[in-house]
C-alpha cells in the first residue's frame, strides 16, 4: 500500500488521560480512537495489526483441531439464571431489556451459551471430544475503564470451549490448547510465560495464564530464566532451605531499640544482615483465634499460602488494640518469645532453620538477639511455606534461580471440569450407556489486548516497535523527494512493485512531506524495517536500510534491495 | 478436512417454525442453531460459509480502496441525539443503560459514529476522499424476527462510509462501490440485479439495492433480461405508449352490470379484453381535495408516482361514505363521465391514449361503453405515469421488454449527501479555505443474509446447492467402506492428500456410515462436487464423479482424479 492511499493520522501529543505507554502510542500512531469511556474504534492502521493477530490465533486454533463458530453477543438471561451467574456476575455484566421487556445481557463470556448448545447437540461419547471457538467482541462494564484497549469495556476476544467424555480427555484437550497458545505467542514474536494461576470466580481446577512480560504489567511473576517455569508470585513455591538449623551459639540478650520498629532499622542499628532478623505478624482467624506468622525480616507474608495451613483458615490482621491487649506491647516490638501458649505459631520454612536470630522483645523499645528455638521458645506449632518468593530463590523445578518480573495477562486457559455441565444438566450418553456430565475446558485470548501488551514490551522514545508478525506493514520504503525527482519516483515505484510481487507487505511512503516527518511517522507506527530512497544515494545506485529495533544504517545497492529486504524479513 | 474431525450434525426434520426453505435447510444442514428469538449461532460448518463470504467482501472492498476498521458496537446516546435518530429510530434500536445509568445503544448502523470520527479526524480537503468499512455484528430489535438468519435480530453486516469534498467526488466513490458490489455478488456466483431504490428513512438521494433473485424474496423487481436494467417494481417507469389515441368510433351506451363491480367482471360479461376497460380510484389529499386516478383495468396504482403529480401531494383512499356523498354512487360503478369539475382527474399515460373504452357509469348497476375523451368527458387535468409496470412493458432503457421477479435485498448503497454532516456539524476546510460539509455515502451488505439468500436461489429436494465460492468445502471425497477396505482407505487417503497438496478445499468423508447416509449429508450441506471411492470401482481403478447441481455420474480413473477435479473446480 501507499501512504497516499492509507488513512494515516499521527499525533504529536497523547491525550492527557493516557497513563500507559501503549495507550499513548496507540493514540498517537492513530491505531485507535476513543469513542467513549472504555470504547475505542480500531482505525485502519490499527485494524491491520488486529487482523494479523486474529489470523495467527485462528491459524493455530484450527491447527489444534478447534473449529471456528460464532455465537450471538446478546444472550438470554434464562441461561445465566441456570448457573446462578445472572446474580453473581455483578455490574460488570451489561444487562439489557429488549422491546418485549425480556432480560438479556451483552455476553461477557459464553460458557452458558456453549453449554446450552452442547446439551442439545452432543448426545453421545462418540461425538467427543469437541473444541469450538469464536473471535468476537465482548463487553464488560468496568467501573473505571482505562489504559486504552488494555482494559476497555468493549474488546475483541478469542474464546474456545472444549467438551470431553472424561477428565483424561479434558487434560488432552487442555494440553493441546496450552501448546496452541504457546505457538500463538511465539509466532507473534512476544516474550511470554505460561504461569500456573488461581482459578478465581470462574471455578474449576487446572489453569494457566499466558503473560506477556512487560514492566507495565499488573501481575508480578516468578520465572526461571533457565527453564520454562513460571508462576504468579503469589503461587510460586519457596522451597525449604537445604541447610539444616545450626546449633545455638549466642546468649539471649536485649538490644536497646528506642526508635527501631522495623527489621530493617534494627539490622542497620546492629550492623547485621536483615536475613538474620525475624518479624512477627499478628492475625486473628474467623474462629477468633490468635495466630502469629514468623517470617524472615526480608520476606513478605503470602496470605493465600498461610490460609492453607491447618488450623488457620480465613483470617485478618489484628488491630493495634487487640495486639496491645494480647501481647501487652505495641506493634514494632513484638516477638515470639514468652507469648501465650494458646497462640498458634506458624513459622516460615526459612525461619524454622534459623538460629541466633534477632526479633522483637515483646516489650516496648527493645528487641532481643541470640534467639533460638527449643532453648528460648518452643518449636513453632507449624512450619510451612508462607512467604512470597524473592529474586534469587531456587526455582521449584530445580533448574536455577527465580527472577521476578511483571506480566500482562493476554491468555487464560481453564479446566472447568463439570461446573457448568452440572449446573445446566448437560449430559451425554457414555460408552456404558449411562448419562455423564461433560468435562469442559475454556480458553480465552484477549486479541485486542495483545496489541497493547506487545507495545508495552517493545517501544522506545520514537514510538512503537512492532514484531514482524504483528506490524501493520513488514517494511516501509520511504521515497525522499518522490514529488520532485523523477529518479526517486521511478526507483521507489519499481522497488515497491518488486517487493509486492514477491509477497512482501510493503508500505511506500510517497507523501510530499519533509524526510524527518516521514521517518518519524514510520518509526512511531512501528514498521520493523525501512528502506530510504533519495537522490543522493541513487547517484551511486544505493539505498539505505535501517531496522526499527536498532542497529546501524546500512547502504545497499538498489539492484540488491529486494533480496536484501527478503533476507531481513527472514 | 475429514468428517471425523468436523463438527457435522445434520437433521432429518426442520423446526416447525421454519417457513422459508433456506431457514429449514440451514438448520437441517447444521449451519446455524437457534439461541433465542432472532438469535442464531453459526455452527462450524456455517461459519466456514460465512467466512468465505466475508473474505470475498473484504477482498473487493480493499481492491476498491476502502480501508477496514472496527467501531464499537455499543454507542453513546449523545451522538444519536445530535441527528435526532435517538427518538426517530424507534423500538428496533436496542437501548441500554450502563452501570452509571448512562444511555447507550447496540449500534443498528454507524452513521453517527463515523461522522463523529470524521469531524475530528478529517480536517482538510487534502485528506479526502476516504472510505472506511467494517465487518461487524449489528442488532435490530425486529418485532417479529423470523426466517432464520434472513431476518434475525443479531446479524453480520459489512458497512462502509465514504467522505468526499463535493458531490462529484461522492459520485465517484458511489460508482466504485457500485462496481465493488457487482464484483462481490458475481464472485459469489449469485444471480442478482442492482436496482434503483427509494432512499427511505435514511435520507439522501441516489440509492441502489442489490437484490439476489429468488422466488422467496419480499421485493418485486422489474428487470430487462436483455440489459442490466432493473428497478423495484414501484420505481420502474411505465413508458408512454407510442401509438396515439384513435378517433372515436362507437356511440356511448349503457351496459347493464347488476353484479359486475370490477373491470375483470365487466370485461368478461362483455366478452372484451380487460385492457379496454378503465377503472377510477377515488382519493382525498391532505388539503381535503378530491382526486380521481384513471387506470387501465389490468393496471395497478403506484402511489409514489401519483404523489409526485402536481396538485396531488400526500393522499389517502376516499371512504365509502365520502364516495357516495360525492358521486352519488356506490364504489364499483364509478366512472369519470359527468363528475364535478373541481375534482382533479389524473389519467395514466396508457388511459390517455384509449378510445371507445368501458368504465363505470356513475350510477348503480351500470357501466358505459364507447367512452371517449373530448367527446363524452373533458381531457384529464393531468396525464402521467401513475401505474406499476407489468411483465411485457417496454424496458425504460429501450432494450427489450420488462420481466417481473422477486428479489432478496443483500446490499444497499446510498448517497447520504450532507444529511449527517450537517446534523452533526461535520466540516472540513475546502480548497478555498472555507469550512464545508462532507458529502457522504454509506454502503451496506448483509453478510449473514447473503448465505440465506444464496440458498433460496440454489437448492433442490435433497438440500442446499452452494456455489463454489461459498461452499463450506469445494469438493467431497466419499469413501465407501473406509473402515473395512484397506484399498478404499488407501485410495481415499491418497486422493485427499493429493487434492490438499494442490490447494483444493476438500472434505474427506471417512465416517463409518451407510453410503446413502453419507451421500445424503454431502448433498444436504451443498458441497458442489463429489467423488465417490468404493471397492467395486477401484477393482477397475475407477472412481465416480457427480456435480451437486445435476448432470450424469461420470466414471473417472483414480489416477486422473486430481486433474479431473481441478478441471471441474475451474
């Protein structure tokens, strides 16, 4: 395509409301345009990117044996009432009444509809497995939509649903989707990790999130650079230390800490490493029982992990009044020595192997040092993994050490099991002639969100850096002086035609603009490769090549430009 | 693809509510499945058809220089209030309140949104012309949705919008779309006509409907088989007769017609052709003025044409009481002779050239014959084309005679002119530096409706007959005995692989079903070509070919099957 034929409208300034880089750049590059809160139009340039993503998604879904279909966006309330989600989904669901005052919603997801289809269509185990997907606009009425298409109200999603006769079948279907998703994000050229995830409100058992690694992500991931291990930081296991507890070597002694109410401050005062301190976190569970969690000073409590320790259950942080009443001591100086025996003491695994440690003295303005389990206080009631992993922890798969990074969720796969088939009485006749509930999986990709996530991962001060698979055009040919130099026009038109002839998705910038403005536009919109044709180079039969991602400008003979470009495009 | 991998679920019976053939066949073939009133899921087999149509539409739109984009389905009420259509659109518009109680609608069309985009994006004549389109789900809350996807509430539409600096530019944009639409329906393999259309509620001037010719159509078209002339029957011009009025030859005389209240009955009684009779239709216009329209007995009144005659304007049919009061005669015996001079008499052109005609006598139970203008009654106040054309009328373009047929509207192109740009104050700066309103066009295609319309045009008692461009698969290879004959399995697998290798969209029916059932399925779902492989033929190295559209079964050497199939596929 030629820029003279392309609707291209770049902006110098981003809207003031845009906080995220991807939001700013997508608006500035003219990929999207805001219609209302959380509502965006995909302009022609953005649509090219969106459709490239869509087609890769389709291609890999088809290759994995999933079949495309299209369900209505508008769904009858009755189906949602069967699963109870009509009430549960909350105000994110856009509820609608039609002209006959019947209740509908704009589908935020399609488990109910597909289960309704399955229960009338799939009658026998012989028809299984089945996996169907659609690429469709969804609506979720976010209370504060922001970040452009990253968290819009209306967005494009690929949602797939699998139906299997048994759990083993579901696992096969699930693994195929895991592989398909990995292929999709690999083909899109993104750095990503599949992380084991909490299944949340949608229910079910196994689940993985596919996260694009980017600093702007809302989720923090723990991953092993040396393997494919990755998990949400809340779910990553902190392995038990391999070194056993050393014998007590120091005497118990008071440390005067008049203003030191944190482990950091105490360690600094004493000139020791913070990893030699222990902090106490006071909690009250739903039965009203007091619980103290013991963590190393440099670690943080993982509430999900603690909740799973026997005898803990749901809990909350103790109030200052509760702490003073129970410990006879203000927060900041609490410690495990000498506390009531009916308090449940849960020590993190890393605390359980400590000796001669430092902790609060349970009296105002004092800590104690040389503390040892067994000698100065009883062994903890429970020892468990109750902390968040930190960078440098060993990877749970035994392969190297963990790193932390941020991620943007762009895909999510779930084993729904029989949650929906039971709720909606969706059965098939099994091999034994008996009715059975479908084993279901659901598999989502935020197609429009991928574009924003990719930009968060790949940009610089000049704009977007698209990977080749997603770029609106693979290569830009910038013709400097197209409207005044016959030689430039002839060379540019010929190169454009030659590249198109070999199937290259090329944009010829044939505008009558200053070179700097043309370069800036091609850089802002993120075209990965650029060839510049100008009179000066042409005098020697040369053109210039530069990669958007960086690297030196190279001079290339015009006669070799097509083969050179194809080589760059891989 | 193999049927063992394809979700295929054909039904013996159509749902009882299905009236149209296409609705019955689409459900029976498993192309669509009903979710609720006017809400259909496109099942995998139907989705293949829908996507083939979509891609041809995209391809031709892109070739015509239109650029794909995607606007939100959910639109803010404010934009519709600017044009007044928030109130005017009526209950077909699905109105929605979001969680903040703000008003939105599920877009039934996108003129308001695109005009809002244009007024902020397109600032100069240098940016024009622009034509943008989207392929998107629309919702129109039909009061009685029926006919399956032919008149569903939620449907897939391609809508395009052009912006030009002046009317000449709009005409160029419009002509490009006219050509693109003609290309689309030609490539889809459909018999269609572009007909000049009334612009209706959307406003504007020039407009064409693209109609697929099929007996089930709701619209009646007049077309010339010898040219590309076509029009809605209401808009087709009835040319003036070329033969002048003959001189009066008969005397005026009463005819006793005690029970004959119609031209048909009078002509039959008299033993003359109905084309020698004249009927009078009594009307009252908005000013309360009486009007009589004179038409040949075999013609019907065209109210739109009559309304355009000077002095007529908007009108209604006179009531029986008004007729009796004014003519002193009951309906059924009215005639133009002797009526009050202040009644406006409008004669159709075909009546104006009649002589010695028969009409009502203006007295009960009598008609009169030998009636002549000038002698028995004054010349009419106006002579105009006020009738609907009939089969055999000369074509307005002078090329042969008109035929009537039914059509299904699948596309519609409009010259909106400045209706929306004026209502929304959407201007650009013209070449003279002055602000100007955009000259707009809009161009719709009912993508999902095309599938139903194509089936209405092409089916037989065995099911759908898809054209090759739309078929879910181009060719079916039916392997009879795939699960019991090694030879059949080997030959079928090889032919399947060979056809796929040369890019043929082939379905291998590898099911363990009776041959009759496999043939019936392939015929029902409309696959245009079929090759059957069975042990009997293979013994002689032969397979069988048959075209879905008809024709004899042919024996083909297995060794030649690929080249034979490619030849059939064209």
